[in-house]
């Protein structure tokens, strides 16, 4: 099978899959496609080896859509648009900015709105979870660790050349909370397992110190000293003294 070299989002309402100089197949869209990007349903990108690759795209009339493609065909997955979200899409990116294990879609619009869409009510349709207006058309959108190494920030470039950093967090939805709780539970189980292992190691070291390696009935020699003659009695005590210097 021929392998796709490039995907073209075209103004004639078609996304084209190109191999060499030939068009392998295409996907009609609901408006002139202006941008597209690779989308990984899981932020771990474990689907990288999958035959079907997923992409998301935006159109000049505000439609957000997704499709999958491989070496033999292309298939539409979903399209999404509401009256409140009709501004032309000029930039798009994808990242797990809420750290819930599922990538969100970052959208920049011609009217200056920056939006984040998440999949919190099912895997088929995204939901708008964050919006912010920067006052002028968005030309590019991306994400980076600009302020904190633990959290990604949204970075946009506007029509006039301004670079704007947005570090507000999208709201925590129930699905995001559940994902985080699941992650905390997993970490707690891992910590408990580590503590149990440390406890076992501590017990082994304790047995070494007290001379018991194979149970409390079998002691092991841990110290020996000769005093040169027969021992008649043995015991233990603590002694202290204060010298009299007068």
C-alpha cells in the first residue's frame, strides 16, 4: 500500500492525502479547512503504532472536526459547531493541559478567542471547557512549560505579532477529578508497596543485628572474643563513675 506523505487542508472544502505527487484520497469538509494537527486520544501516545492516525481540523466558518486515515482510506469521526462557536478557526493544537490522561484541543479563532475543548462526556464529541479573548485574530497557538515545569501554558501569536502567554487552568470537571483521583489512588498503592518492601528489608536487617536469620529459634554467631581463661559467669551491666579531683 502507498504511504501518505502529507495532508493538505484546502480552501475548496477538501482535505487531501498526498503520496509523492499523487492524491490518494480526500475528505470533504463543512467549510474551507484552514488548519489541522495530529491528535492522540491518550496523552501517553500509546496509539502511535496504530494503523489509523487521528487528526483534528478547523475551518474558516468555525467548524471543528476530526478524522482518521491510514494508507488506504480516510474517515470522518465527528464535527462540532454551535452558534456561540462560529468564529473562523485560524490555529489548532492538541495537548493534555488538564493532566487527566486525555488530550484537549486548543483552538485559536479569527475573532481573538482562545478556546480549550475536552472529552469529558464521551469519546465522540468535544465540550468547550475554557474560553478567553485576546482582542485580535489568532495566527498560531501552541503549548509549553513557560512558568512551571509541572504545568503547561497556552502560547498564542496574534495578527499584529504579539506573543501572549495564558496560564489560567481550564476548570476541573468531574471527569478530570475522577482521572486525578484515579492517579492518586494508583500512586498511593505504589507507595504502600514501596513501604511494604522497606518493611521487609528492615526486618531482614533487624534479624542480622540480633543474629536471627532463619527464625527466632536458630541464632547466628555475630561476635566472639577470647579472655584467655575459663569463663565461670557472664552477665551485663552499665557502669559510670565521677573522678574525685580534690
